[in-house]
């Protein structure tokens, strides 16, 4: 199995057992103890388990979430994208975040960023339709977390439907940071699910600035339901795997490119 499959197995094991030992786990998965130590360190860095001397224990936050949020392919790239996008969000602003593995990394970067915040109020207001993001951020005293409401999709942990759209129609956002399934020069940003795309479309429409976060594998592709045209996108934060010809075409269309 590749490392992403192994990580998912490890998370299922620690969720069931509560704790794992490096040596015993290495024997069960028929890999070296060095590999398991690296796996535990990577998962701990993503706040998906807690590292202990000689092993790991279950983290309280993550085990009721769908697997797509536990371990994402291109995880290091998405962490870099998340940090870069979070740095673009001004202190004191209202930011919209949709669901997805990359925007989850944006949320985690915002949670650990030194935003200040004092008795005058929160340093940042986060509006999200993603239950996992709200779950992680609600305990941060410098953040004011607002959820859209709506019907939860088990596949993505996102709230969709008329309740969610009704709420978004009544608010204003300074910034919308959106993860997408595809980004194409002609078709713009798009998602596989039309319900999620409708929420994303509203977030983009309500924001002064739209930031798309997408690793290189999402670029030059189209998905079923359109979110917004390229003209509506201000910034694309992507990684070093993004093809140069594609990023050049996005830039020619007026999109600022941040590549990490």
C-alpha cells in the first residue's frame, strides 16, 4: 500500500484501539519502525493524532470525520497552500471558507496565525459551511465562527441547500477562500456536486476578493457544476507542480498567481 493508504489504516487502527505502539504497528503493517515513526510524525503535524514516546494516541477532533478530511493526497503541498492563503487574509476581516482538504489547511493556518484579538472583539470572523472547519476553529478565542446552517452532506461534511443559501444571501464577506475540484481558463472554477457549487458561487458573489486554493492536479480541468468565471477570481494560490503554461494563461486573464 502507498503511504496515503497506510495513513488511513493507521487512523482507523488508532481510532479503534485508542493508542498504538511503533514496534507492534510496524510488525502488523510489515514496514520498518522508521516508516511508522515518520507516519506518526506526519499525522501528528496534521493534528490527526497525538504523538507519544514510542507510539501515538487518538486525537479527539478527527475520528468522526470522513476519510477525505483525515488524509489528503498532496498533503504537504496543501499545507503550504493553506499557509500562503491564510497570510493573504487581513486581520479584522470576514472570510468565507468552503469545505475541502485544502481549505481545511487554510483554516488550520488561520487558527495558529498570530492575529491578536482582545477585548475589542475577535481578530477574524470565519463564515463556513464546513462542519469540520467550524469544529476545529470554534475553540479559538481570537476567531468568531459562523456556520451557514443547511443539510449536511456525509461525503464532504458540508452544509448545502436552501437554508445555507438563504443565510449567505444576507451577509457580506471581505474575502472568500474557496477550494475547487477544477479550474480552467475558459470554464472557470467548478465542482463535482451542484449543491456545493451553489454555496461556493454565493460565497464568491458576496466577497470583495475571491481567492482560489488548488494544487496543480486541479488546474486545466473542468468539473460538472460551475462556481464562477475566471474574471471573478482575484488570486490563485497553488503549488510548484502547477504547469507553467497554465499559470501564465491564468495570469494573462488578470488572476494574481501565488505559487508555493
